[in-house]
């Protein structure tokens, strides 16, 4: 009697959760064959016009595999889903919809899998601490075995949760397209796949360029934004001339989004141009153009205004001596903990250790969004503080920013004045001890003032890292040199 009640309860639940015609299900329950597919009057039939059907065969095979792996005598939902990480990779990769590679997505298909006859569901009981607990068990049917072997299809209504996510995604993409057009980005320059997904290297690069210009103009640095645009125009002008000489499309010479990455980073080396994916006999010509035009516009770090500031101040001679080659910090101030995926600074450190230059790393980020060379330098200093081996001399030679003896003494004095706590960032407070506090707080700085502030922030970054790691600096006279002396 108890078994009969459980079966009746299961049939009733299947009837409630089914999306099939109610009248047809009732006829079949009395072991009769209905003469119709849909009655047209029950709730499921009247709402079927709003239900979208889809082929979930690949996800259905994953479900059948999970049930089969859970045991031939049935398995609970929790036991079934616990085996998701053991599903063959090729089987999961065959599922086109990412949400159906997850536990939540697969659970949404369970009811449909039961209604379609891939699985059967029954109520089981077990005793826990003297109490009987009931739970669902799933078994694989012959139809499910056929699907698992590659035969048949699993067509089912798209779950409500998935429909909601699709609507949210469409709304988000419509908003993104409107935002791109508002910002002057032509949609036909973005690959269709990236537009539909709302992400990708080309989309990231285009958005990053526009956002950079907006940020510069919004902070009162319209002149810097103008210089970035001017550099891009000169790069695109070179691209057009080269394309006409070689009788090819300008996009074949240098895609526009990569031209924007060059204009943002001002990376003027052949290695950086090659890292972008440019393959041309004129890479050296492009690299030389970017370097020369960046310097002429005053965009490259320390050029030319900062150099003038330094020479006018007479700061030359006593430069820091660094060990030539990779070295590890004497004191490791930050305990390294491995994350689920590599952090940005770990990626930069790994590439730098394999021989990539700072500019190569800056222009060719996995996301497609370039970063500044100084940001890469910051990543490597972070790696050094975490106990990783870093070639500090090579780093300083590529990006500069090293404090000389005069700088170091000013920073030491400033650190004592503010009672520098190496456990928390006090960069701005320290900068105010070196430069005029009113200049530091000034909202609308000139290009030269911004350059001076940024130059000192680079020196402070080096100073703080070396102090935290117990590095004892030494200095030697090197006339007319902006690079550290190598040990």
C-alpha cells in the first residue's frame, strides 16, 4: 500500500510539473491512447504559444551520464550532481549553452528530462536519527540510454529561469549597443560574436580607448586627450600610406583597435608591435614612428618635460646600484596564497620571467584591453614583495622611475616626517613631503605638472617596495644617465 501511494504521489507530481497537454496525460493515465496531440483548452495548451522549445540533447547526455554514474539502482539529485566534475571534458564542451554545464542549469532540466522519458523519478526513504526522510531518486530509462549512445534527441521547453536570463542578456546587450553608438563606436567594427556575447578583445579595446579619453577630459586633462588622439591619427596615417603602397587593406596592415592600443601605451619597440600580432616587414618603421611621435607629443613617461625638469634641477650622478640578474627579496612582507586563477601581477611576472618586455606585456593583455607599462612595472614590484624572483635591474632599465641618491634621501626624510607605516599605503602623504602639497591636491594640473607628479609616484613605488623588502641601497656616480647602474 505504501509503495502504491508513493507511485500515485509521483504520478501526480509529474502531472503538475508537466508542460504537455493535461487532457492527453489524463487519458494516458487510464492506459488509453489519445486521438489528439493537444486539446487546445487546458492551461498548457493555451500557454504553449508562449513556450519556446529547444534542443537540449547535449545537456541531456550529461544528465544521463550523471544518473548512470550515480548507480544502476537510482541516485539522489545531490549524489548525481556531485559527479559533475568527473564528466568527460568533450561531453561538457559539446553543451553550447554555458549555463547548462553547471549544476543550477542542469537541475532546471531535470523535470523536462523526466517528462520526456529520459529519466524516471521515484520517492525513496531513509532513516536519519530515528526519523524517516523522503527524497527523490532518478533512474536512467531505455530512451535515456539511447540518447547517451548518440541516438535520438531531447527537445524540451526552455526553462523559465533560462528565458529570464536570456531576456536580461538581451536587455543588457541592447543597452551596450546604444552606449557604443552614443560614444561614437561603429557597431560594424566589432565582430558579431563579440557583440552578441558583450565581451571580447576588440570590444574591450574600443571601449577602453573611449573611456580613457573620457576620463582624461573629465579630470581636466583635455590636452592629454588631444595628444592621444593626435598620436592615433599619426599611426592611422602611417597605416593608410603603407596600405596604399602595398595594395592591401589598412585593416590587414594594422587593425584599428590595435592602433588604439599602441596609442594608449606609446609602446615604441618592435617586440611590442610584434606582441600585438602585427606581421609586416615594416614593423621597425611603425615602432620608430610611435616612439618618435610619442616623445614629440610629450606622452612617453619622462619625455620630454620630465627630463627637462630633472636637468634643470641638476639631478644627475648618484644612481642606485642594482644586482644584475634575478633576485629574491631579503624580507617577504606579503604572504603568497594561490588563488583559483592567476592574478594580473602573476601573469605579468610569468611573462617577464620568460623574456617578454614590459611594453610587450602592456600591449598584449588577454582581455584585449591594454595597460600602461608603469602598471606592468607595478605588477612586478608586487611579485617581488610576494617573494617571487624578479630581475630588478632589467625592470628599471626598461621603465625607469628608480630614485637616485638625492631622491632617496628626500623620501627617507619625508617618511620620517609622516611616520611612514609600511603596512598601509601612504603614497599621497609621502608625495606631499617631496612636492608642494598644493600641487599634489590641485585638480586641474598642466601636462608638465601631471608628468612631474607621475614621475615621483613611480619613485615612491620603488622606494616603498625596497623598504618593505629590506633592500639596502647603494649609489654610484653615473654622469648624464637616467638608468640605474647594474651590479
